[in-house]
């Protein structure tokens, strides 16, 4: 079967653990991933994790990032060479990259987290970098685009941009974790949001406990 990945775009908003959880979920499900890490997100990643993400060493840096827990503890998750073999990395400045064309086969795009600047750029149809270009291609090709916006509070301009994306066919998933799944750790809250992103992409996962209609189930031990 020809390779048909999910594109994961990471913008500069706070919330790099969300992106790591989504990528881990995709790889666990056996899905191929095309990864785009914006220039702004590298600063956020460095600030939140201490990891410098470098084009020339992206594989080693991605391994370290995916292995780190939401609490900052390194080595929390196992990351194998087979996992990394499912990932193709594209520099954010490479506007001639494969996913920049509608003829490049992908299943869709997940922007996690999505900053308000990223939301505005995609809503206005800008292509200032590869992340925005691929998002525009995803919409024009009528493929699934999921935008996990991470900002609070939201002003009117951003809300209008989000409505524009919704009307264009994108799915807006605010990075707002729920508590009915019985979270006991910061990783549980991160995984809930990542799981909801994967739900919209119809990718199977076991990142959170689903609601089954039983009151009080969130307080029970898993």
C-alpha cells in the first residue's frame, strides 16, 4: 500500500505536550506521520521542555521529545526506531515540500497546538510557511483539517477566524481537557485533548476513559 500519512503541524502556541501525545497516538495506531514544526514552536518547545529541535538532528530530537512526559520527566515513554521510521519531517521553510501540493497523498492534517496567529493565517488563506500552506491545501482538497486552538481568552477577531475555519470544513478542537475521565495526573489531561483530536481523525486509541453514562465513573479507579 502506498504511504498515506497524517500531517501534524505544530505551531508556536503553548502546549507542545499535546503535540507529542497526538504523534505518539498516531504511531501507536500504526499511522504514518508527516511532521512540520514551525519556527515559533521551536522556541515554545525549548521553553517548555528544554529540547532544541534541529532540522539536521530532527530524529534524535523527536525521540527525546516523544519520550518526555507532560510533567517534563524524560524517558517516560518508550520510542523505538520502528516508531521513528513512520515519521517524515519537513522544515517549516520548505515551501516545495511534498505536502505543499494537493497531489501529495495524505489523509488530512492535525494542527496541535494551534496559535491564534496560525488560526488567522489559515483562515485568511495565507501561506507564510509550510504549515499554513499545507493547511490551505488540506481545505482546498476537502481533506480533514483539525485545529486544536490553545489560547485564552479568545477575542472577537479570533472567534470570527474560527467560524471561518468551521465554515470551510475544518474541525475546531479547543485544547480544554475534561475531568469525567478520572484524571489523576497532568498527563491524563493532556492525553484527553490528544484523544479528542484523534477521535475527529477517526484514529483508534486508548488515551482516555470514555463516557459510558454512569455518574461517578470518573472518580473510580481505572
